[in-house]
C-alpha cells in the first residue's frame, strides 16, 4: 500500500439484492502463523513448501539493527538481498530477480515492512512471468496476465501497518508509468505469513505511530468502501478495535508485548479487510509517496480526517455506523464524532499534522496539480464512497497542506 500494498476486489458486486448484478466474489487470505516467537517456524514452513534455497528480501535498516541477521540465522545458508528502499522501485526488484536466478533460489522470504514484502512479491512474479512489471499493471488490465506459476513465498512483517503479508498486491514505483503501480492477483498472496510481534519491539515511537495509522486507515477506508463484502466489514471493525487497544500504548512504551501484539493483529486484519477496496486517502498517499521521502502511514494519518469530511455527503450513514461500532454512540453527530476522533488520535501521536511539515522531505505545494493527476491514475479511489475528480483531489491536498 509505505511501504505499502493495497488491493481491491473490484469483481465484487454492489450487494445481494441487485437482480442484474453479478454474484459477489469473496476471497480469503493465506495461511497465517501468529504469536510471539512465530519466527522460529520459518524454516519448517519453507520446508513444508518445498523451498530449499530461499532468497531473503529485506532492507538496509533491518541489516543495520541486526534483525535481518537474527531471522536469516534461522535458515540454512540463505541468500540475502538487502537493497530494498522505502517506496521500492523497479530497479530494486530487477536486481533482486538477478540475484534470485544467479543463486539458483527456489523460494522467497519477504522480511520487513511493506516495502520489502512488496518487493519480494514482485520478484516472485518476474521470476516466472515474462516482461516488465508494467505489463501487470492492474489499471491496464495486467491482472489477467498473472498466473499461479510462481515460487513459494513467506512474508515476515517487522512492522504493524501495511498488511502486505495478507494482501494480493505489490506496489512498486515504475519508470514506465511514473507512479506507484500495483500488480494485483490472488496468486500474489504469500504462501504463508509469519506474524511475530516480538520482531516489532525495536520500532521507534514515530515509526510505530506511522505504521499504526496506516493499519487504522486500511480499516476505516475498507469499511466505507461501497463494495459489498460483509466479511471484510466485520474484519475491519475488529481490526480497528485491536488498533485502538494497542496504538497509544505501543507508541508510549514499545517494550509492551501485549500492545505490540494488538497492533500486529490490527495490521493483519487491516490487510485482510482491504481486499474489499480502499479510497481517496490511499490514492493521494501513493501519489505523494512516489514523489517524496515521506512515510506512507504518516501521509494517511494527515489525510484521513479531510477525506472523511469529503466522503460525508455520500457515506454519512456508513460513517455514523462505524462511529457507533467503535464506541462513539448512536446518537447525535456520529459522523462528525468519527472525524473528531481521528483528529484526536493524530494529535496524540508523534506525527506531523499538516503536509506543509513534510516539505523538507521533498513535497512541494506548487505541485498539487501534479500530485492530483497521479492520484487520479491510482486504483484505490475507484472504491471510494464518493466519486473523485482531479479538482476534488487538488482541494483535498490544499486543505491538508
């Protein structure tokens, strides 16, 4: 989805009562091992999948802090590719594909946040499929070209945010499109997700907050998506409850395993819920994240209250229902209360509140029309409850600046 992998099941119908609509399509995620110490199951899971020579795809930060080594040491002579940047590029992926082939690998481990896991998914795709990643762009019909013919993959998240371990997409910055571009297929679901909250104990308060707000936004946007998927709706609500239980405590005291476990569960549930689709927040975040060095979850946090106000005229009953599901009551201005709650959550976290605070990271207010154009090319706003124009995107960015 920033370090991100957001997907949408656009085949799902609008509801069960529409006589002329196609039947709704429901899909479920992959095999998941969850709990403290789950990482120690990695070798056995790879053996179960028939993987003898995995390529571990990770990033320099995890190497520097020793976490990549701790996980790689659980395996016998793994190959390790460490050059995945935040907001991964096709160049990162192609270098990893070369390494995969040169080393004679037969499977993958995506170790890290959404960037590393998405990069591993893209390597998995190109290891067995011809052409470039742009050939598999969802918005150009590329999903139909993706087959089940790809090597096994284990996803081992070290943040609690993107939900990429349970997502069907890989989001990569491509030179051919000039934007973050998604390849999406049920075949891209990792063969197994190993979710060990102990791997998140070293996250800084800022990264805990940013990734946590990414997970929270997944739950909110997927619940508000008009796609008919009551299973994902229930999962989104449970994800929000888990995030509210763990977010502030995990930011305040990152050593609390209970809070870290709640956040990892919330991120996993958020990743499952967005099989239903996301919305305008993610389209804008993808556009901004592809241009600057800004964390995806931080962008989501800033944009979410503005997007809720924008969507209110089209989805007020749904927003009010979500407010009641998270304990804000059914009386009064439920939709307004949810907007206020999101503002309060952001104010209590060590994150910027305006896009103007991120200009040192490469964002430029003068480029708002360009960001809005990129956002319109992104897939996520297709499942926003209110249709968006480029002018709407520009106005949202201007309000958030």
